C-alpha cells in the first residue's frame, strides 16, 4: 500500500528536530518557564500598557491625538 504522505512529512520534521537538538542545543526553542504561566494576565496587561504608552506618545505629533488621548473617557472605559 502507499505510505501516508503526512506520516512521512511528520517523520522528516521529527528527524530534523532531532538533528537540531544534537547539532546545536542553543538554537532549540526554549521551554516556557513555569513563572510565565503564573501570571499570564499580568504580562499581557504589561504589554498592552506598553503599546498604549507608545501610541499615546506618538499621537501627540499627529492630528489624531484626541482619538487616543487617555483623557478621553469614551476610549477607555472606567473600571
């Protein structure tokens, strides 16, 4: 019978990953540390704050500043 092409692709990928592990462990994708899972919301919130900071910072030059300014309550709903 014909061999499953998906199986052969998976086997190829697996063998490549094995070769990568043997040849250069530094290039392996780092495993997530448990601390990353302790507070994922915190990290996401931090990232969002960074993005918003950058956007508000940049918006002062543009004519759209009123759309993104933190003083505009319609953009940021108060908790």
